[in-house]
């Protein structure tokens, strides 16, 4: 059995690089340091993968050779007038570069999953700018960590222990000590009140102060974790302070905080149901930290206001920099969605929703973004790489994708591959193939290959290169 | 087809030619003394400068901060587009061109080499990936080492040789060409939103001054016999009155030079050459800087 | 049967994250995403228990999923369906000119539908998309 250290986990934007993998008989048999999702991927990859490429003939997907599948794919793409090339966030930068070349060759639209995730954040960043940093800076320096509309427990399980409150840094200690203290404090309080109830022979009630910040907050020196969300998520349960906001009200709350940070008075008693006193305490907390970080998730981009919510968050953090050091970072979901944005931008100038149909890159989210093109019924063919839009797009958009010739390159069987006309089972990047990926803070890391892929499962980069070669051969006549 | 470039002012530093009016002959892909072919193309270079190549010593063309610039300017890319052709890729230009466009345009202008002057070591791979997608021209890049924690700690403790060992490894690991120093000490202070006021202002938490950083890395550079000197973006860049900081920066390594060889390069010096006290009253300090440079062989600079 | 007006959220859960690695045609995956987490007081209002079928309807469609009591504190009037083919039957596809559909904060109606079944993935895809491209 081989032990391989410093393996990078190819699942979420945290891109944890401290994984240890044990390999026996060309199979991963055990892993250390992963979260539950990483563990599930390393131990179950390929179990549901079809062994050979498939082509739909007479309504049914039938096994085919790689050459046949490449030829059929190239035919579909060269015959189409307005093809969509979508996905890209769960594959390597090397594959993305070939994808861009292919999109340019056939004059199609190339878009990545930002379009349904942090696309609005990018639009806001293009309007407002962004004060940000790498995750290591936060591990070392951040004493106030806020997750707004983001639940790392569900989507980035090791984020807090690797990069924020439960990590140790040069200038900051881990917050787990205070967490344990609070937990014991809660337990002790519970027990003492039980004893008191038995002695007094009546139920005790504690006045509910729904929004009040804990009294120790501003004075205590250890790292603090604040969560703002519409439900008390599991992340909120370990937070020092949880602020519950009503759905679709983040914009007002963020703007109210901005006013307070800018020393303006609020002429109301509450904003979106939250007492102004609470917002004032929160603003004080943000102003008095050494270095604060606001992580935000799709809670902001997907609810009412969308990019305007992010606008408000970016502006709030920019304003906070008049008083202290404050940074902001979107919690990117897939392990290489950042890489997709980065590669798209350096080659075309634009981060997603790139249209090559006029022979040069054009960018206009709302017009050149995939969901809109699908809803308008304008695309007539699709190539999906390492993504599952049939599961994750609104059904009316996914329908256009399904109703037209569809090529899928994906190691897994997904609803998208089930509805495709050509399917390539590819190799898993980070397990069966090497590749470069960019972490959510733009740090590039090289994913390792720890086992050999099965014979018909090529890396995405290779499959795309073959399709591109065949497309060029057909176009030359 | 053989080529005769006639009558230009030739600059060829490697061969000691410094503005001599002469002809250059090209045949079979090489510069030759005499042409064998009877047929050749003639370029009349009268009144023109002829150089063996064009080297841009400092141009931000690749890496994370350059890409951030591209991201932030979608509206200006739309004004300047490059169509795909049979042999070239499409792209966009204006304030921060996309990578293919960068390579093509530099080559069209006659440049043969471009140096990307700042590469954050942690993201070195990003810089190199972009350079790989920058066609035709030769390229290299300089890792930012002036605020690297290991360097700050070694220099604080006076451990020049250990520092040199580490820097050698960093250049190898990041595939870097030269030691780049930007606002020495100030970049680290920026970690908590602060800055350094002059070259003797100690870096918060690290107890080392910009002067010590510049001198330390200058010594390291000499120990390692690197092909380029330390490449320095001075403290207080852009601030009225900063010409004094620039003079101090150049002076602080005067004693470290050997013979006539330069030991420090001040980059984009126009932004470090301001006199005056504020934005209303600032004016050029270039003359003082030029005077110093003309009388001291240990400094080179580029205007930027 | 009683109905309740709610806001629908969709998003990730750790269970959905794990289950997708076991294959999206697996029962584990279906159990992790064909589910609606409801505040306990709302469940009382509707008179329903966990593990019974409920229908979530919006202006864009309706879907039958399994009701589960939410342990995410008190959030009356807010329900949560994890990302996936079931959730995407009912989210708002309107992108407001910026490309991004509305996956959260969608006004919806929740009602118990005893006796109705939660569709299997193949059935759901067939009913939603027909047979796909038939070339």
C-alpha cells in the first residue's frame, strides 16, 4: 500500500492541500484530513462511471469507440450555428485553455458555472472593486471573521479550521479555546438552572434578547466568528454571534451598516426587523477589529437584489477601510471555478459568458450568459464539461439544452449525461489525472495524479484536444 | 531573402557599438559581414535607430494583479478588439490587453524580450501560465522578495548567507530571474493597513527597516552573482517630495558596489521623482536624481 | 388540506455534497435532495409529520418532495430544498438582465399531499424534458 502526502482535494473552493491518500491495487482505499465530502469523493470515485463513450442511436445511448464519439462531437459542433460550451469549473486549467480555443474555432459561447453562482459578485466587483487577500493572510491576521449568506459547514466544511477561526496564525490564536469555554458555559448554565428550578420548585424564564450581542464581544482579544443568515445553520451554531435576517433583506441591512460606519444616523428604530442598537453594536465591532474579513456566499447573489447585495457588501468593506483593515472574499463553490474565471480573463479579457460568434470575444451577461441564451431558445448545440446543468439550471433553461444535440464530458453519470447525445467518461482530475486549479483566493495549486485511469477514460484536456483537431479537419474540408 | 539595413545609427551593447552609423547585413537567418546573394532586400534606415532586439525591462503583462486589471475593465476591452485569423488568436486591448494580443503587439512593435517585473511568489504559477500564453516574445519575471517573511527575519538577524541560500531556492522554485523589491517593508505593513514613512522606519512586528532590507538583498544579490541587480520600486512612490526617499535609497547601497558595476536598479523612476509638499505644489525632482545618477556608477534606472 | 405561503430557499447541504459523490442516480442522492426542510411550527400549522410527501408550488412549476423537520433554529415561513433536479422544477428562471436566475427567496405555496409519491430521477427527467434529443 502506497502512502501519498500533500494531495490536493478536488471538490470545493477551499482546495485543501494537506490530504494523505493511501493507494492499493490502483485504487484509493483510505484518506486522512478530508471532510465528509472529500472523503466521499476519494473513496467512491468511478463507481458509477460508464466504462466506454456513448452515442445516442435510435433514441438509446449505445457504447462507441473514442474515435467515433470524437467524430460525432465534431460533426455536431461544426454543423451548429450557435453552440454553447458550458461547465469548466470542475476541470483543470489545461482543459479550460483547450475549451477556449475550441469555442473560438467554432464561434460559440463559452460560459462557466459563475453564471449561476458568483457571476453577480463579479459584476459588482467590476463596478465597485474589491479589497481582498489570500487565505493565508486571514489565518495569520484576521481577528474578526464574518460569514454572510454562507454556510461553510455545508459547502466548505474545513474552511474554518484551515483558514479562519479555528486555525493558528502568526498574529492570532485559534478560537477553539473560547468556543469550548462558551460551550461549557452553556452546559453549566443549563445544569445550574435545573438545580435552581428543583430548589425553587418553579420554572425559570430568561428574558429573550433576540438580537443583543454578547457583552464580552468588543473587549475580548481572541478571534471572533459572526454569522449572518436567514436560518440558524450549523456554522451559526459554532459562531460567537449569529444575526438572523429575513430572506431578501440583506441589502437594507448592509446599507444600514454602511451608514453607521460612515457616522451617519439612522432615522428609524429597526431595519428589516433588526433593532438599530444591534446594528450599532455590530458596526462598532467591525470598526474596532485589527483585521476583519467578510466572506459572502450565494445567499447574497441568489436572492432579491442579486448583484446589488454584493455591491452593498463591497462598499461596506471599502468604507470600513477608512477606519481599520477590512477585507472581503466570495466563497467560491467548485474547486476550479476561480480557475475558469482566471483563464477566461487572461485569454479573452472577460471572466465568463464569452461570445466568440463574431470572431472576437464579447461579454454581456444577460445577453451572452448561458441561462438567458437557453431561455431565448437560441442555442442549437451544447458541449458540457464536468458540470450538471440539467440538475442545476431552472428546468425551463435546461429544456433547451436537452432538446438540442448535447455532448457531455464528465467522469460521473448525471442527469445531464443521461440526456446527452454523446458521452465521454473522463478521468478524475486530482485523482486519475494531473491539472492546475485555482483556490477561492486565486492561489494556483497543482493537483496530483495518484492512480491510473481506466483505458477509455482520458483527461478532459485530451478529449477536447481531439475534438478540436477533428473540428479543424472538417472545416478545412 | 537576404537583407541590407542601410545607414542607421546602430546600438549593440554586447559588441560595444554605441550609436555608430553603419550597415547591418542579414543572410540565412544570421548577421553577416558580407552578403553572398546577388539579390537582397534593402531597408533605408537613415535617421533611424537600429537595435539587435527590443528589451522592455519592466512591463506588467502577466500574473494575478495584471489579470485583476483585465477583469476590472470590460468596458474598455470592447473598444479595442483583435479578430481571430488563420494563424492568430483573438483578443482585446486598451488598458490591459489579453495575453495573445500582448505577445502579438509587442512583436509587431519590434520587441523581442519583455520582463514581467512583479510576481507574488505564492502565485508564481499564475504568472508563468500567463507568460506561456503570451506568444512570440521572450519573457522572464521577477519574484517579489522584499517583504517575504523569511527574508525579513534573516535580514533582521543579520544572516546574509542563510538569506542568500533561501533566495536562491526561491528563484529556483518560482522560476524567477531577479530579486524584485517593492515599497520595501511597506508591503508587509500593508498587511494591517499601514505603511512605512521612509527607509529608516521599522516594519511593524518585524523590527527591520527598509534600509536593512535593501542593503541585505543587495549583498545577497552579489553573493549569488545574479545577472541583474536588485530591482527596486522605492518607498513613497507617487508622493510629493519623494525624490528624497529615492536619493536615500540610491545612497544606501553606494558602499556595496564593486568597481563600475551597478548594484541597484530604480524602476519607473518618474513616479519617485517628485519635489514639493503636496498635490497643489508638487513639481519635478528629476534633475536632482539625474545629477546623482550621472556621478555614481552603482545605479541604473528606468523612467517608466 | 391546509396550504401555507412561504419563501423557498435552495442551496447546498453536507448530505447533498456527500451523496452526489455516490452517483446522482443513487437513492442516497435522491434522499438528500428530494426533500424540503420545514420549520417545526409550520409543520404543526399544516398538521404534517416528517417523512411525508408535500408539494411545493411556485409560479414556475410544482414538485412533490419529502417533508423533514428543520433543525436550523426558528425560521417560520421559510423552507429549504437542497440543489438538484427537484428544486429546479420550481425556482425562478428570471435573470433580471444579468444572467443569474433566482434560486433563493422565491415565493411558494406549501401543501401536504398524502398518498402522492416523490418521483424517481428517471421519471422526473422524462416528465420534465421528454425523451431529450431523439437523433
